[in-house]
């Protein structure tokens, strides 16, 4: 596994239901690829993931280049689909999936915090809704909501998922709720809900290792960051081209 090769361009990864929707952002990134053909798709996708965390207000994710693209039609070997995490399952399944990638229990909780972003789409995963009210801000809101809201099974004609009792506007997957009931995961959820800095540090470390899995691109201790985040820190607006790309992304996502 891992991002090397950019095998998500070909079946079976391109047709894995767990990857549904990723082609939208891959298509948007084609514009960057056309302007900078020297970057591999594998590096481009991983770099976009790292930069977007920082751009949305999160930590700088360690990143280095060096992935290459496998030639068209390459199959990743005998490994079939179904090894990505299944949201309908619990703590034992999360451990099975993430431990084999060298991730610890603490990494599992930190990485799950990415659900502070975005939402579930019925047409893609069958689940529906968002984890936080501000889906484009990277913060510890996922953990605050997970811990402090009351979660009840949603009554609907779809797979088991949970909704918050207070607003009814937020959701959690069974795999998210599993973090609350597990005696090892729960104290880590409590830590991140209280201490955003601890979450940011652990997320950057775990996500940096995740996107470097199986690649020659070992994350460096210090990495170049998002140029737009640097502008924002100086109180300067991003260039207009960036604002346009951002608007397009929102429209498509
Ligand atoms: C812990 C195991 C995980 C499970 C079971 C899981 C499951 C899911 C599911 C079912 C969706 C909804 C997809 C859709 O309907 O569009 C989703 C969305 C998302 N996941 Fe995860 N995920 C996991 C881990 C991760 C990790 C490790 C990351 C990144 C570090 C991540 C980042 C995201 C993001 C950003 C979205 C929102 C996508 C969008 O807005 O279109 N997830 N996840």
C-alpha cells in the first residue's frame, strides 16, 4: 500500500467503493499537473493533502517529495480491495487496519480527527452528514463534539450512524463512536478535546508518516509549508487564482 505509484489511477483502487469521490479532487489537481508536469501524481496528491491541512488552519505536516508514478495498467499485486477502514465497524477493526501500517492506538485517534473536515455523502459511502459545523476549518472540533454532545442512533432509512441530540445537524460514524467506548482510545479523545496543540502535534506526525507509507519519501523533521498559510499569517490575502480554486473546490466537494 501507500501513496507511491499513484495506483489510485487504475483498478482495483480507482473502483474501490471506499475511494468514491476522490476522482473529483484528482480532476481538480490536473490543472496543477499540467502546469508542473515534472511532479508525479503520487507526490501531487500527497502534497495536496498535506498542504490542505495547514491551509485550513491545521499544523504543518512533514512532507518530502520522491514518489513516482507506476506505468498505466499496473496492478498492485494480489492485494484486493476491502482493506481500507470500514466505518460500520469498531475498535478491533480499526486496530487491525492501522496497526499493520505501523500506526499506534494514539495515531488512530489522532488520524480520526481529520473528520473535523468535510462530510459524508449518501451517494458515495451511504452515510450522510458532517462531524462539525465548520467543515472547512481544521481544529479539534471533532473531538469536542464527540466527547461533549449526546449521540443517539439516527432514525432513517440508511446504515447505522449517530446524530447529536442538541441540533440534529451533526453525525458520527460507528467507527467514530468506537473511540468513545474503548478504554484506551477514550482518554486520548479527552486529551485532544481539551488540548488542541496536542492533537495538532500528533496529527502532523501521524499523517506525515501515513502519506510516506511505502514510499522512498521519508518525511523530514522540518518541511516546507503551505505558501498561502504563510501569507495568511502575515495578514495578506491569498492570490486571486487561489481564491478561485478554493471556490471551485467548494462547489465540487
Ligand atoms: C479511522 C478510520 C476511518 C474511517 C472508518 C473513515 C470513514 C469515512 C467515511 C465513511 C467518510 C465519508 C465518505 C463520503 O461519503 O464521502 C469519510 C470521509 C472523510 N474522511 Fe475518513 N475514515 C477514516 C479515517 C480517515 C483518515 C485517516 C483521514 C485522513 C487523515 C480521513 C479523512 C476524511 C475526510 C477529510 C473526509 C471528508 C471527505 C469529504 O468531505 O468529501 N478519514 N471517512
